[in-house]
């Protein structure tokens, strides 16, 4: 069982493109981590768990991408005679990503419920259902991708089952967001709509990356796939986390949390005298 990545040889620019995409992913997640740590004190305690979950996602995703970039570098070695990178000591796989999603997706979903201010019993039941759907989606997708070089029929069937879970999960996410938007402070509701569309866009890039073996079984297909993964990762985790933090900040300010009011300029700054 292997991924299409291991089937090809790469020109130096194709090899470097993938290497750089993976390193960029590492950098973006660790940079965002610093931002979330530094800004968490402006968020009211009621919403601060959402920021803490962003930190967990950043460490988890940054670490896995660091591993992927190391794996890429050991999986292919440069042959100076032919001027290409050929399969080397290790076998490249995207499987680690799927395993990582078992942790990161639940964190991303719970963050959303927290900034929607869904609490108590409702939080438990919504989170429970969303996590089970997400795990169903990931496990079936993981099984499917094991067959991508050997049996496209299996890739299709498992991918289709995974998509059913995906649709169920999106349905719950969409209904929760649009039901709650009218109850949110106006400063946060516009951003919440954008979060919904960001999720629809970024999360759909993952099934596209899964489907690359159907339409691009080649070294350039691999570059396309890793580019899709990188755009999906940075937008579904780092940019999403920034928007969640923005919403948490606006909600904190609207509820009278002073540090948030200062950041959002709802309070006059101390020491500045109005003339
Ligand atoms: C799979 C298999 C093919 C069908 C579908 C999939 C969906 C994957 C998604 C992944 C989202 C990942 C995120 C990670 C954050 O850390 C499993 C590729 C629908 C939606 C948001």
C-alpha cells in the first residue's frame, strides 16, 4: 500500500516545489501559534478555550508537516547522472495527515461551537455528533487512500462513503452557524458568515487532493496535490483560527471584557485626553 507520490521521479523544480510547500506549511502554523498565544489575554475567559484549541491545532499541524517534509527528503534522493530525484530510503505517504485530522478536526469543530456560544448539554450533543461524523469521514477516507495505486474502485467506494459523513457534518455546521448568526453582536456576525464560506472552500480542497489519482497520475499531479493540501491546511487551520479569534474578541468586547474593549477601541485609551 503506497501513495502515488512514490511512483514517480521528480525534476529538481518539482521536488523543491513540494519541499517548499511543506516547509511553508510548518512556518505558517508556528507563526500563527505565536499570534494565538500573544492575543489570548485579550479574549474573555468564556471564549478563551477556543483560542487554546487553536494553539493545539497549530502545534499538531506544524509538527506533522515538519514530519512530512523530513519524510519527503528521505523518500527521494538526487541522482546527479540523470539530474532527477528518484525514490530513496523511505516510502512517502500522506497517511499521517489523516491520522492527524482525528485530533485537529474535533478541535476545529469545538472552537466553532464555543464562539457560537453553544454551551452545556447542547455543546456535548453537538460536539459528540460532529466528532463521530468527522471520524467516520476520516477513517473511511484513510482506508480509501491506501488503494490509490492499486484499486481505483476501492478509492471511489471509500471516498463516496466518506463524502456522506462529510455532507452530514457540513449540514450540522451550517445549521448551527445560520441559526446563531441573528443572536450574535453585529460586529461578529459578518465574520461568522465568512467562516462558514471559508470552511466550505478549504475543507473541499481535501477531497480534491484525495481525487488527484483520477485526473493527474504524474509527478506534476503530486505537486498539485501537495499544493492543494498546503492551501487547505493554511486556510482551514491558521486563517480559520484568526477569524475565530476575531469573533471571540468581538464577542468579548460586546460582553464588556475590558482588554477586548481596548483592543477593539470600544474604550477610550488611558492616558489619551480628548480635546
Ligand atoms: C477525505 C476522503 C475523501 C472524501 C472526503 C474527505 C474529506 C476530508 C476533509 C478533511 C478536512 C481536514 C481538515 C484538517 C484540519 O486539520 C477524507 C479526503 C470528503 C474534509 C479540516
